[in-house]
C-alpha cells in the first residue's frame, strides 16, 4: 500500500505545481526557510534534546524502493544548507563508506535500523532523518519529518504536518517542518514562532 502511494504522491504533487520541491537557500540572516505557516505545538509528536554528537553525520533515509530524485535533492540540499552537519549523506554515499572501510561483512544493509545501529558502532554516532509526504486525496497531503538516533534506534524528533496543495507544498508543508528541525538543532522549541513570515513571502495555501 505504502509503495503504491509513493508514485501516486509525486504524480499528483508535481503535476501543475510550480512551488513544490523548489530548491532554495534559507534566509542568510536567520537561517530559516521562507514560509507563511508556523508549526503548531500539537504537530510536534516527539522532541528530545539535540545531541551535539549528531553533528558528525546526517543520513537522509528515504523509505521508498525508487525514491523520487527531486524529493531526495530537495531535502539533501536543505540539510546541507543548514551548515549544522559535517556530512549529509544519502544511501549511495553510506554504501560507499561501508565499502571503503571494508564493513560489508558487518553491515549488510543500510535499509533497516539494525544495520544502521551496527554501522554506528563502527563509525560513531550519527542521525537518521526520514522525511515523507503522503497524498491523502483531493488536495490534501500529510507530511512527516522523523529523526532517529542511530546508536539507540530511538526517535528523537517527529514532526507531523498537513497542507492543501493549492499552489505548491514547499511553503505550507516542507518549509515549516525544516524550520522546526532547525529550531531543534539549536535547542530551541521546535514549534516556537519565528518572525511570522519571512519578508516578502505571500500566502499560497490555507490550513
């Protein structure tokens, strides 16, 4: 069911949308992404303290057999542009690390928490981040941004958001979750209100 939803999601998400998965830089002064939507407290399901050890590496884990490349590039760029992590890696990057360090016998897979936990014991702590968006029908999409400590398998951050795709999803869905994540890395409340909107933003969706 989930694997069927992924291609349906992006067929609907990309069709006719000019403000979805558009790679943009965060504001140079605040480090935050332009959005007219702020996270609500109830949308932050899990919020543990950000451990500075996570800065060593962020693994962008996309739970799909054939990830949409635009989705991968959008989040990879966003996490790199935060300048919080020494490395931001995708599945292929992580597999190269395993090969280079001759860890294939110990870490046969990076697709599950068992393999990633084993890898963390070999290379040190890192953060697993799983972004997701599911098409719910009509114009509605549900988004999730989950962060997991590879050492323990424990979810240390989980944001759940929803939006209507009237003119794109970056402003109402993805940017608020990314801003919440940035607040978390700064050990600030995830749902804390930043300036209501970034200067020059225009509302594109209602929630």
